[in-house]
C-alpha cells in the first residue's frame, strides 16, 4: 500500500522549545522510536507482532481499530521482522528528532513550494497552522473519522489530486 510521508517533528517544536504535554502524550511513539532508537528496536524485536498489532488495531492511532485485516497485519509483521527493518524505521524518527528540529530552528525563510498538510482527526488533527509557520503555500486540513493511516482509513480521500492538478 502507498504511504503518505508524515513529518516527524515539524509539527512538534523547534529545537530548544518545550513541547506541550498533550502533544507529547498523543505522539509518545515519536519519542519512544527516536529517543534511543537502538534500544527501542531491541525491545520491539522481542515481540514484533505485538508491537505492530498495537499500532494497527487500537484507537490510539486509528479512528477504527478494525481498519487493518489480519492479512494486512501479518504482512506488516513479516516485513518488519526482516533483520534491520525495525531499527531502520526507528532511525527515521531519530533523524527527525535530532535533525529536523535543528533545521527548523535555523531556517531563515519559508518554503515556497506547495505543501499538502492533512492530519487525521483522531491523531494529528489539522496541521495546516503548524505548516503555515514554515511554508507560504499550504493546503490541507483535517480528515474526519480518520487517524494516522489516511490511505488505509479513508482510501476515497484524494487530496493529492489538488496538488497534481496545479502542476499540470
């Protein structure tokens, strides 16, 4: 299934700024995955199926915990059980925590490229205001009855078409 890239830290904070407790609790996985990614990988590798199932079958990240079939979950477990897979995924978060916050703090001008910023109502919510702080041309909003996995939870949503039509 195609994946939509989600910014790891862009909507959290700039380096050195405090993160609101509500945001830290809601997005605790960012800090678990990226805070000490090797240690997190070591812990998760003991029960990849339990870890993946938690993220795909709870309302902590999904609007509906039934969105992923047992076959979907088995495939996520299979690919994430490959040597180095979990660690590589966690390194993505670690890079965001260590580099994105610094890059954001040191940015001297806003992005001028079109930015498409959608968040599911059950997790990221409307992330347009955060992106407008760093980009001039932001389109987006909040996808109702949706969590983290927009393509899977709302496959009928085709917000990408907005940007593709502008490029033509």
